[in-house]
C-alpha cells in the first residue's frame, strides 16, 4: 500500500468548512487505499502564542473532530505530533539544508508575520515549513492530502527531499501533493474573493463545523452572491454562487451540471435555503459524534497513544537512517 500523510493544526474551537472539504474528506477517503498517517500538529501551533490549557483542549478537540469526520483508528494512524519527538529532530536536519533566502520566500510566513507584526514573528514561525517537511518525509509519504494554500510547502518538501538524497544518498521518498482541484480552495461566504480561514474571514463568512446548526443555516441564507439571478458555475464571473455550488455538490455527491439544472429558473433563495438544509444535516450528527469522543477522554487519549506508538515505529527508523547518512555516531 502506498503511504499518505497529512497534518492539521489544533485551531481554537472548531474546524471550518474549508478544512473539511479541502483536506479532511480526503484524509477519510485515503484510509481505504493508503497506509495513512494523520497528525494533530501541536508543534506547529506553538509558532504563534497559545494559552496552554486551551492548546491542550484544542488538540483533543481536533482529534475528536477528525474521528467524528470518519477517521477510523483501525484503518489509519491518528496521533499528536508532540508525542513523536522524531518530528522535531528531523526538522533540525531540514533547517540545516535550507537556505535562509529560500525560507524567506515562503508566502505563508510572509503573510503570517505581516499579520502578527514583523517584530512579533518568532523564529519558530520562520522555520515552520521545515518542520512540515520533516513531518512528511518521516513517513515516506507518497501522497499528501492538503488544500491549495499548502502547495508551496509541498514544493519545498520535494526540493529538500531531493537535495538530501543527492547530498547523502537515497533516503527519502519524494512525495506528491494530493490536491483536489474542485475543493482546493473554499471561499468566505461573505467575501468570495478570499479563502475561508479563521484568521482572515469575517464571522459571517466563516462556517465552523461545531457552531449551532441554526447559526450555520443563517450564514448560508445570507451568503453573498451577485446581482445576476442565474445559477451557473463560473468561478471568475460568479465566485459566490460557484462556491455555494461546490459546497453543495461535494456534500451531496450531486454533480454541478445536475445542480445547475435543478435550480434553472429558480432564484438564489431556493439554492441557499436547500444548501442550508444540507449543511444542517451534515453538521448535526458531526457535532454529536465529536461530543461523544469528548465525553470519553480515556478512549480518545488511548486512541492517540496507540497512534503515537505506531507512528514512532516508522518515524524512528527513518530518523535513524537520516542520522546515519549525515554522519552522526550511532548512539548504541
Ligand atoms: P491548516 O491546519 O491551516 O489546515 C488544514 C488543512 O485544511 C486546508 N484548508 C483549506 N482547504 C480548502 N479551502 C480552504 N479555505 C482551506 N483552509 C484550509 C489546508 O490546506 C490544510 O490541508 N501547515 C499545515 C499543517 C501541516 C501539514 C503538515 C499538512 C503541518 N504539517 C504535513 C500536510 C503535511 C496547516 O497549517 O494546515
């Protein structure tokens, strides 16, 4: 079986619809075809200030949501990044083969450091992409399911894998991004020119999976469309409507042409009302399942402990090989 790896940050409160459609759904699908490893990346989270109690709660909440979304601990390996020290250890080697200028060109660092103020940005935020590279390379991943915003980090991963291999001998698999075009970028419901995100979206444009279903329905009913009335997929001319059609199509399995036909001659109101209903049907059981995992922290923690053990078996072997190639004295 080919390998898959992906990581997701333990964000405050809830994952949003962009995380789910762009990434988490693909995690769920790939457990059927791949030997899949998924990590709640708490080491990445501390690149910006975190309240310790909240971070701990958010990491468990992230794991609970991933399980509620359909990750099955019998079919994939789910773990918390800080439980597997090899991530930080391999990241060091990656830091040491990355050019300062190369790291400076990472657009997500530029965006985030601009947002936090250049003086507030930590060295950890700067070296974040090399930690992500280490995450992926430790598992010899073939496929890395992510949204469009991670593409540049995947290119860096490929470059560093090739660089290490050519300098020290074949060690790492060079991974491929697994980015599904249709859902690679889900947009803000109020401003369909920007991607849905915790940091950039307005509260009304951001769909949190764990929000009250009624509040979520309301957001869809007041989603921004355009002054035209035609329900047609056209990402350039009709970004708002197209975003709604993408969400609708992905959640129900109905094709876009089918939806265009279904709503031909009907107003935007009908589309929004139906989509609000589709969302409510999706998030209601999702919230319940998440809560059930949170209500049983022992089971949750034991799933994560088993996951970490499995992950370490693979990660420690890869790290040992990389250490050996670099010329470190064996620690026997
Ligand atoms: P993160 O935690 O910001 O986001 C998790 C996943 O959600 C995707 N995503 C979206 N997809 C479509 N539309 C959107 N609006 C949208 N917003 C977010 C992201 O692309 C991502 O796949 N650096 C990563 C975490 C990470 C990682 C890794 C990923 C750490 N190590 C190794 C893959 C492999 C991040 O911050 O994602």
